[in-house]
């Protein structure tokens, strides 16, 4: 990148605030009081992101008489649930290719359950009047290299052969640029119904309000410190009190699980995003983004981008940063070198938008597992359940995970609990320094594949054979 180009592009960041755009909202709800003293309940939910909120809400919908308490270490939606791109996908498997490679015999059932789950989210938005800018506008996966266009065409033909292409359309260069006009777009796969866009923080806040209306007791600024058996139930200690519950659902995702043996299955990977100022009508017309789809490109190091309700462009992805030791720390949420890189990529994609400024730049941790899709389990003789490992596609899949956790706590055999995806775990990550070394080598190999027409080296091919899923 030439110094003059770097200067031109980084000027667009001069007024960007290092805070998540979605959370920078004067309408952000006041936190509920912290727990003080002792409390009891039928179901304790730990974690106030999507995973915990959906679990609490669905638990009350299934049984309004159930006494449900939710505790959150900081404020509802402050972590991944308020920082993501707002892509609410039907896929439960981090995309069809990943699901097909891992559970080929179940993929039609997984696709059906995922589509049903997204429909249920849309119904919940209406039923609970969740003010979250929900738009079922779909998503286009775009090719920006010739080899990617060939791969998209081949993949679409394979989807057709397997009966998995319903609602998906292949777009050649002219067709994709008719939808969104970038000189870098060479082809696309348009999934018209399988993705909705939301304001992610407003979704979390709306779920919080819905839970409160149904009688869930929510305590914010209440981290769960320990989990121990207590009689026929469990006891969770907090800084100022304790909750004794018959059953406990853990939705802590990227943060250390209270069931210690689960911790080796996830690592934090930091993702970053920019948000532009609102586009003018002329600027929006210059890129022709009239149908408001979400977009993502097809590289291993990929970008995701979408329009907000007020026509800002969110542009995120590409860098995925793993901190040595897998620690989650606030200082990792801000990374100017990544912001500068993303700004350059943005103007390469949309040179028509030269002069647009970014107002917000932020990052956050994603809970990643080795198979790139959620895993589930129970502990303490079935009195505790957990779900984690959504790897960036949790906006929609966490609702499905909530239903799985409630099924497991009830001891029920359902079409969800019978899935191999639910019954089996991914491979755990090794201890340091092996985890950091392996991830660094994988990142280097993925960048090299992007630069060499997608050709995967020996390391990536070995990871593929081991089922470690580093394919996006």
C-alpha cells in the first residue's frame, strides 16, 4: 500500500470513536440492580447475551409458572451480542459447506431446523414487539477473484444436485453488480431468505424487556463466581449473594465456563469493524444497494458488510486476532492497525464512496471452537447445561442453542437432542504454546491460500483431514 493511499484512507478514521456503534445509543436501557443476598429459583441462567436471554425467554414461554433468574456480569448485550455485524442467519452450522462436511447425513434436517429457527425469531420479533430493525433481506456471498467465481459456480451446482439450493440464486458479474455495484465483484450467491439483518444491541435490549415482562428476574453487574452442588440443585455464588437453583443454564460463551472441563473447547478470537457516517441519497445510488442485502466476500480472510437502518455501512472482518494465552481483555477491543487496513479495503471495494468518514471503530471477542459451530453438554447429573462455540454466527443460532439447553435440562429426547451435532463435541484446543503456534500457522496459511488462487498448503490440508474446520 503506497504511503499516499494510506494517508488518504486513514484520514477517514480521524473522527472515529473507539466504541461499538450499536451500543453508543442514548436509549440504552438502565441496568437492573445487582443481586444482593440469597435467592432461589427453578432455573438460573448465567449470561445476559443472546444465549442467556433466549434461554430465559423460551423457558418462560414453555412454562409461565417456572421461576427464572438471569445474572449478567456487566450489562445485557455489552459483549458479543452488542458488537457483532447484525447478520441473523438461518444456518446452525456456520454455513452450509461446513455443515455438509461434518454432518452430511443430517444436513437436510439441520437446514430445515435452521430455517424454522429463523422463522421463529421473526415471529418472536413481532410477538414481543422487539424494536431491532429486523429486515429479512438475505445475503450475497461475493467473489472478488476469478478462482472464487469458479468456486461459487461449482458450489451452486453441487447445492442443486443435493437439493440444497432452494432460495439461492447464482449471480454472474453483471447480475451481482446490478444488486450492489463494486468494481471488485465478479460473481455472487444470493440467499434470499436465509439471512435477516438486525440492530444487534436493540435485539438484546428487546429480549431483556420481553423477559422482564414475562417475570424473569434479571440482575446485572452480577458475575457468577462459582458453581457447586447444593442438595438436589446447584448454588452459584456472586459478589454480594448466592442463587440456589434446581437447574442452571450457562450462556457465557467466550468467557470462562463455570464447568472447568469445557474451557479447553473454546478460544477467543478478536474481530473488528468500522461504521461510516450515514450515506447521502447520491452516495447510496452510486453503489446501487437498493435491496439492502447483507454481503460477505469469499476469501479465507473475509469481510462482511451491510447497511444500517439510517444507511450507514458497517464494514468488518478480515483480521482475526488470537491473543496468546486466550485471555479476554478490554484492551484487545481497540486495534488501530486493523482499522487502517479495513479502511483501505473499504475504499478499494467502493471507490465511489471516496471522502466518506467513519464514525465508529471497535472490536470484540468471538467464542471459537474447532468445528466452527456450537456444541452442547450437561454436567452435575444433568442439573447444568451449556452451549458455546458459535464462532461468529450466534445471532440466530443462539436461539436454537437455547432450545437445546432447555431440552437437555428437561431430560427430553427431541429432534434437536438426537442430532449428532448436539451429541458430539469438537476437538479441544491444545495448551500453550501449541495453541498460539497452531493458530498463527493457520492464519499464515490462509493468507497464503488467498494469495495463490485458494490453493491450500499441507498444513491446511492436514487440518481439513483432522476436521479442525479452519476454512473461513
